[in-house]
């Protein structure tokens, strides 16, 4: 029986490990929604790359927004 994997579960696993979205979803699917087992699967699959990703911090960045006149079109860059 398959467990439904929600976006919230994928987000929590991604926040905890730093792995990519698709990798997190595949690991959760393989572990039937068990987060602890999914972390183990990701560690086996990604190896030392997972440790490097989880400690990486964003040091620089800028987010800009634009809302067009009338408010029907908006952009975040």
C-alpha cells in the first residue's frame, strides 16, 4: 500500500537534509512516508554530498518584485 506524500513532508525532509526536491520525494516514496528511513535512503544515495548540502548557507542574494499597473501581473526575481 502506498502512502500519500504531501508537499509539507517533502519540504520538511528537504529542510533537514538540503537534498533536492525530487530526491526527497523519491526517498519518501521508497520509505512509505517514514522521514527517518528517508534520511537513511538519502544518505546512502547521495553519500558525503548530503552532509555538504545540509551545512551550506546562502551568503548573498537579492529578491526583487514588480507589480504591473492594474495588479494583474507580478514578477519575483
